[in-house]
């Protein structure tokens, strides 16, 4: 068996460590590949959302490199992700590829489901090693997301521009070369130490911008055109509310708890949506925007791919949230035609406006 899997942000670091540990043969598409994206675009229905096209492009690359099994998770509330797997399988089979498909149902993911669905990968691996490898993979997802959050905190305060970016680039290269969890953990701890030593401006008081929106776009730096890095470079503290670890907390860890804690974001969204689910993670877009406005964020940016139904549903509520809280909100809709220059201009204009607003209110 030779496995392939699509990229979604930095999850590949954990998946790669897991597969190296259990000794599964795999092909990992490059995390940043315009060619793969183009292959996905060429073979997808035009109206499909960007994540579908990017994932399909990674599948084609994997199958072209000899993979015979695809690992993918789907189903995320009421949105077209529910039929990603069926449609992508049909497209790929029509293109002549033959493969097996390991499909993880993300909306009801449990430890048992992971162990049983990944069973073929664990053939020849002891049960104890399989359990410990899955546990380490989950922990690594949290650790990697924690590192990227720390980078956002430091980047907007650094005294020498680019210090944070070079540490993160080094980390990505080291994690890409790492074999197994021990080497991945080493890369993580070295990067954490380096970040803690970055010289920062103690007087810096950056504007705080909350990023809400569709989970794939928010967690995949390639797809969101590195929004965290760009905002940080403009001197704004970017707080990304959607990451794979956040998703795991909400859907995987929460599902294992005997008593479910109240979901603050879903509760906060009720004032505007009167529904607990509007598909995808739209309800979190609304709830997190409201919570961040209440806690004094200077601005909110919603990011989603063109034609994303849940985020289109959430968007009008953000206007109301902005008006009620007096917090500026900007929506960025991305597709394969998005110009990076236009994107940067909008981010710069929004950040500058927030800085002026903040200066004005601290002067008065
Ligand atoms: S949430 Fe939006 S972008 Fe994501 S799969 Fe659903 S429709 Fe597509």
C-alpha cells in the first residue's frame, strides 16, 4: 500500500510523523504547489469552492506518484463537503485512476473510528504503538498550532523585521526533514526557544485583528495567501480563530467528554442566527466575531472561498455585529483568480484605518 493525503495547513507535520512512526509507505504532495492547485482547478466543476479544487489537485499529484490509497476526512455539517469524497472519487475514476479510499467521517470522529478506519495502515504494528502514535499525532497538531499562534504574537512586536519569519521558515524545513515524533518535537522546541529570544519592542501596542471564516482557508496558509504573516508584517496582531486544533477541541475532544461544556461561540451567535448550525463553521464565524468584539479587538476579518454557502449565510450577521459593537469588519472572498496585490492593498488599508482609529481614541 502507498498512501497519499491532501494538505490542509500544517496538519501534514503530524500526519507525516505518524506515518513515519508506523512505517507506512506514503507520498506527501508538496505543501505549496501552484501546479497541484492548477490540476485541481482544471478537473473540478467551475462552481466548486477552492478547498475542493486544492484537495483534488493534491490527490492527482499523489496518484501520479504511485499512491494507491487516499486518506481523507470529510463531512462538516450542512455544506458541500459532505459529498466531496463521492464527487472527487468519481472525477478521479473517470480520469482513469484506480485506488482505495480511506474516508474519515469528521463530524463524528472518535478514537474508535480513527483506529478502525486507519486499521489497514496499522497492519503489522502493535496495538500499543498504534495507540501511542495516534495520541502523539493529536498532541503534535496542538503543539504546531501553538507555535504558529506564538509566532503571530511575536511577529507584530519584533524589533528586526523578518526575524519571526526566518525562524518559522527554518522550523518548516526542519519539520519537513524530520522522521517521526522525536525529531518533530525537537524542531518544535527549538523554534519555541528561538521565538522566545526574538528582540521585541516593549512599548509596542499593535492593533488586534480577529480572523474568522471557513476552516480550510483559515488553516491553510497557501490558500489564505499567508494572511497571518502579512498582517503581522504590517504591525497587526492577528488572532486566527479557526485551526485544526480548535476543530479537534470542538468536535473530537468535546465528543469524548461525559458532560459537554457550553460552547461560548455557538451561544454568542444565537443573538444573530437563532440556529446552532448553519453549515461548515459558519456559526463559529458569527459567534467568534461577537466574542472578539466584546473583548476589545480592534477589527475583524472574515475570509472565505468564493461560493462557500455557510460563510455567505454568516456574512450579513457580521455587519450587524460590527454596527452594534462599533468594530470594523472586512470580508475577503478568495478564489483562484484573486490577485495577491489587491489582497495586500485591502489588508494594508484596513490595518491603517484600525491604527488611525486606535490612535484617535487613545488621544481623546
Ligand atoms: S464550508 Fe464552504 S468552502 Fe468549506 S467545504 Fe463547505 S462550502 Fe466549501
